[in-house]
C-alpha cells in the first residue's frame, strides 16, 4: 500500500472542518474563517512552527462540539445560562480529541485555552494574563471576530472595532486588538473575508502557505485520525457511542477469518470507522427521535450512505474505500 499520511491527514482535516460547519444546507465557514484570521494575525508575531500550531488549533478549536443539537456558534452568540455546561466542556472535549492526532499536542493545548480571558473570567480553567499562551489569545480574538461577523450581515471595520473594544483588556489584550485591526484594514482583507464566496480560496491559499503537518510514514496516523473522526460521528447520536469503532473491529475479524490480504483488511478497517460519516449531514433530531420516523424523515436518514460517498470524495487519497464505506446498507 502506497499512501502519503501527511497528505491524507491534511485532506481529512480540511474535509472534516468543512462538513461540521454545514447548517441547513449552507456552510457558515466558522472553522475556516477563524483559522484564516488566526494565521493572518499571528504571521508576523511567531515562528513558522508555532504559526502552524496556531492555524491547525484554530481550524479544530470547536471539533468537540460537532455532536451538539445546533452548531456551537448559536450557543456562543446567545451565551445563555442553560448552555453553561456545553460552553465549559467543548474546549476540553476538542482538546482531548485533537491530542490523539500525531504531532498535534501543541495545538491541543492551545485549543484547551482558547476560551480563557486575560482577566481570569474565561473557561475552562480561569487562567489569566501571561498564563494564557499568545496563540490561544490570538484564537480567542479571531473566534470573537467571527462570532460578530456571523451576527452581522454587512459589518464594517469601524463597527467591528467599536464592539470588540468593549471587551479589550478583559477577554483579550487591547494591544493585540489594535494590532489586529490594523492588519485587517490592509489591502481590504477584512472586506474580502466578509464575503462567504471568497473564503474557500483564501483558506486554500493560507493552508498552502503554512503547509501540512508532517507525519512520519511509520506512524499509523491515518488509523488514529479515523478513530477520532469515528468518535465525532458517534457524538451525533448519543445512543450509538462507540458504534463506528465496534463495526470496524467486527469487520476486521470477519476479514481475517476470510484470509483477506493486509491491504484489504486495512481498507475495511478504515471504511468501518467512517462508514457513518454521512450522518454529520443528518439533523440530530432525526437520529435521536424516539418515536417512529415519518416517511420524509426516514428518507433523510437513509441519505447518510450517499452523504458518506460525497464526503469521502473530498479526500482524494481515500477514494478507494468509497465502495466499502458507502455501500454498507446494500443487501446481497
């Protein structure tokens, strides 16, 4: 089997963060825009290695919230008391998931701290001031900027400055805010970023400039990454915890009993882990409904196999497992 783990992991991260930001058939690009902003604000303030950590931490900062009933952005915008435990836990879950990816420990630490405030009133550990890494402070500010952009249909840089200044020296340092606003004003970058249609191109350019996370060929990074994704898939349906991993293990056992080749068994293992990735495009209320589904709801749930095919098509180096993963509801 000839496969480039560095390229595959990069493709998986891009596809996964694209999928989890789809809401009501439209992509809100929260992860991509926060990662673009974070990299843009950090590029003259840190080394290339730390810049890469910041970019990928920003890209995956909300990955632990993928299984919520609504996108995390809604909980952050309303900041209601009833959402307290969701808000407190999502940096912890995100950091825990990302720490399982090879070469991502530093990024995971930034994710854990991306909701800490310099005045000590953030979460989950109430860190303050210089105890919060600069990378986490940058992600915090980038996250705050995007949340405001998600609220406003046609924001201006002046309006953004006014609203962000209200939390300066509380949520993030004023000096960092002022530097960031100057950066955003250059070459009309802010206004380009406000146009949703521009984001995929800006993201691709930013990702290409920063480069992928290098993975040594001896590390089973792909299997580890797919196991992490399987956990995210199963978060979508609370009654199926561990389902994808179990399916993968049962399939491996059957493949071994059939004396299939090493490569075939590996493909089956990987396909088993993400056979239900299409469920990320199915509303959670359908997956968790306790009463009988309507015909339209059942049709939507059945579409998850087709969605699985569409999603894996976004990962060119894994396209050969599409027939295994997307055909798991076909009958002999």
